[in-house]
């Protein structure tokens, strides 16, 4: 039984991510917790007028629950999967706090969300909410790019930082995902300046031990910037999903924050699976 948290702001982007999850996990028995968080900035004058003698909280929560119930009803009808159970959650809190509370109370295994960048703005790939969730929420997270149409994630790419370990729980989680849903794992150990890496020296032993039952390719690449390696590899191989092991403000910062924005745009053409070390 999987417990999956689906985040939605009712945008097409978030609903597309929900549909991706329902197709990906169609063979699994899943509890889907659909979370919408009301922000104080979402108040409008109409809400104030409608409140009357009721509190703004009651008005907004009631309105969101109605919209969320309608959305879930439509998804149930579209996918008609008896293995799926849905529960809606509407909260009025700081987004990160709401997510962490749901993870704790519902024993969440995975978060699924869409990128929340500005539509049509190529320079905005990850919106602030997406980045904050990846940074501050310690739970595996699957991020679906805007407009991405579902396809089976047969080939998954995992770029490795100098310090990423193939024996840690983060890699184990990615490997479990790979063995369940994918056909092949592509591992890239990248050393942009040909630096020494203790973890890279252990790769062969770890691969022989952990990947006995996994179809994989492994490449060690030196003296090329990470973003160039990933961009070239994804263009020359049919990659359906990219995974990242995220250490606090390390690889994630360099991979997304420190890269030229035009190159970042190319990197999330496919869904991104985040696993925290």
C-alpha cells in the first residue's frame, strides 16, 4: 500500500501532475491524499463579501473543499481504478508546514507535484514553492514538468555528485523505484574538475553488490560541467525520467541554482524524482 501526497492549486499544471501519478501507479494499491493549501494572499474582495457572519477561514475552506471534491470525482471517473482510494485535505497554513504535517499524519511515501514556474516564461523553470519543497521537505518528491504527457519511464537517468553514495538510503529508494517501474538505470558519475572522490572509488563494489538484478549503464565523466553532461546525455539517449540525490544545498544548488537558466530549461523536459540523502 502506497501513501501518496498529491499537491494541487487547481492549475492545469498541478492536475496534469496528478494524472501522471494515477497512470504511473495504476497497478499499485494506493491511498492518494490530495492537498490544497489556502494562502492568505488568495483572499479577494468577493470572499470578504461572501463571508457575512462567517469567518473568512470557513468561507475559503468550504469553497476549496467543494472544488477539491469535484476534481477528485472527475479523476475517479476518468481512471476508474478500484485500487485507488482518495482523501482530500484543505489547509490554511504555510505551505511547507502543511506538507510536513500531512507527511507525518498520513505516513506519506511520495509527494507528486507540478512545477510552479510562470507559464511561458522560459527563465522560470522551478517556482519558489517547488524549490522550497525540495529543499525543506524530507520526503521523496516527483516533479512533473508543465505540459508533460505521460509515458512509461523506461529509462531513468541518475547523475551523481562527488559525494553521492550508491550505498545510502537515497540511492536505495531510487533503485526500488527503478526496479518497479523502469527498464534501465543510467548512472553518470560526474567530476567536473576531475576531483578526487571517495564515493567514486567505491562505485564498482557497490554496483556489483546492489545492481545484480538491475539493467544499467554506468559512465564516469571528468572535466565537463555537470549541466553540459546531463544536457548532452538526455539529448542522445531516450531518457524518460531524471533522478537526483539531494544533499542540503549541494548538488541541487549547483545543478539548478548555479546553472545558466537557458540550460536549466533543457534539464527538466522529463519528470524529476528527488531523493534526499
